C-alpha cells in the first residue's frame, strides 16, 4: 500500500481554505482538492456586492494575520470595517490570495468518489488517481444544494436555470425573463439582467420586497438595543455568533426551524436603486404549474385572492435558495450515504463537526443545522476551523483508528445487520 494522508479537505472556498490553514498549523499531513473560490467565481452574478460588512468577511487563519483589510491595504483597494461595500471581485481576489499564502500546494482536481476503506477512506480523482486518507472533510460549498420548487419540474433546462448558474448573464441578454424569489439572489440577478437589456419580472409569494436598510451611523442606544455582530445587528444574531455550542445542544426541531427562518429573504439596500421602479413585481403569487410551450415557458400563478393568471417568458430563473441535502453529494458512496444520519437533509454532526460516519466531517452551510446560521456566512470559518482542526489533530496524536459505521436508515437510526 502506498502512503496514507492524514486528512483530505474537499473544497477550496473560504471554509476549505481556512480549515486547511488551521490543520497545517497543527502539523497534520493534508491534501486539499478543489478550485479556489469556484462557487464565488461561477455562481454569483457579475457586479454583485457582499451583504456582509468588511469586518465580517474575513477568512480565518490561525494567527489572524490575513484579514480582508490587510489584503485590501496591500492591493490599495479602499476598505472599511463598516459602511463600505465589498465587491465580489475584491472578495474573490482575497480568497485567491489567501489560497496562495496558506494552501500553495492546492490540488486543483475534482474528487469524483469517496468510499470507506480499511485505513479510513479511498478517494478517486477525475484524473483517475486514487488517494488513501484517514479522514475527510467536506467543504464543498452550496452549488450542489440549489433548490428548485417542484412546481417548476415541467420545464426543461433550456427554459429554466437557478440563480447559482449565472455569471455575466450574457446568454439572456435582451430576452424576457421571469425571476422567482424575493431575496438577495432574485434582486441581484434581476439587476444584472436589466443591465444586459433583458425584460425582467420578479414573482414572489410575499406581499413585497423587503430590502435591507444601510447600517449607517449608530447611536449608543442603537448599539444597546441591537448589538452589532458579523451577522448584522440584533440580540438574536449576537446569540448565534457567541453561542454555536449552545445552539448545538438545543433540540433538533428547534435548530432546524431557526436555521430555516433566520434572516429571511431580504435583498441588500444597494440593490433597491437598480430594481425598484425598474423591474415590475408580481406579488402574493404562487407558481402552481410550469409548462414548455415549445420555445417559451408558461407559468400558471395563483394570487392571494384565489384568482388564477398565466404569464409566458423566454426563460425562468429560480432564485429560490438552497436546501442542504447530503444525497445530492453524488461523490459520496452508497456505504457512506447509508451511514449518515441527517436532520432535514443536513448531516447530523458532533460538537467537533464529525458526522455519524467516523472520520467524515462537514463544515460550512452543511453544518448550519448543527451549529446555527453563522455557518452559512464567511464569519463562521474561525469557529469551524479551530474546532475541527483541534479535534482532528487530537485524534491524529492519539492514533485513533477510523471504524466502519453501521448503516442507518433515512431517520438516522442504525439498521439491523442482515
């Protein structure tokens, strides 16, 4: 048998890169697979600005030596902790610089399969290379979890895309497009499409589009009533940032409900000027049917008063968010899938981010149902990386062996052996 690596990290976005930096600082033998900032480069609308403030957009490293502000000063890019928008381009460049500094040996290869093996796990790369590792961390981002409402299932891919599929939107220039959703993705995509000369309509079940307000200057009373956090102002956000382990101790039903409801659809304040008054809304309307008419899509809508309406468009964009479901991670083997307990689709994790498959860890959005909404944001890289790296380093020092898990059913209950 060839050499066995301590840890494989799958994913080279903020969470994968941050964790790699922490693991390397703790002396672990690691390999990191993926393409730097791929989701941010490929799945975000061109020209987008981050909703998070500058101070909340740091990719964590063990010494806190390379926050976003340091990168911006090095590159002569204007920066402020608050009240100065961070562009998508700046953040991608920051992530790439972080990778070059902390993970210079990144394997820019796609992992096509992960399976349980006697030493831990076997990975297979797109190139055909086989890699033996003792532990695996999944930090693969959100693109696999793009959610399409079932009512849109009647549309072919030529007429339907997700807001995660965009980029520069040149393929929809000067076409008639219906965007379904009321959140940041819907507004960002609508603004970009309008810039490309498309005729855009936003459709939402909500009574209106709730744009965020700019942070602005805050009085002492404002700070007491709603303390500022990396997730925004408010005591709920304060608890989410300060108490991820307390959140982990809460009942599963409570955790799932909080993550589902927390910070509902709300486009950033700066998107208002590009959308409101320029893009028509169809409010309080639910899509109940979608059909392919040949070259266009036809949507049947039910309004809040019960009336029915049909509209047609050249293309439909589902700006309908993401729902974590480990079954969509098709590179995980059937044996791994059978051993994973899930909570509302997300993996059930220990206090150290380890799943019910020993030696398999999840960080990032996949961990939000276990540790709270903070794990959906870049700010969560610090907590996730410290805790996961510390636990893995401890297991390596102890020489702990990874055992093969018992299969579990969809509810996470161990299945009887045949």
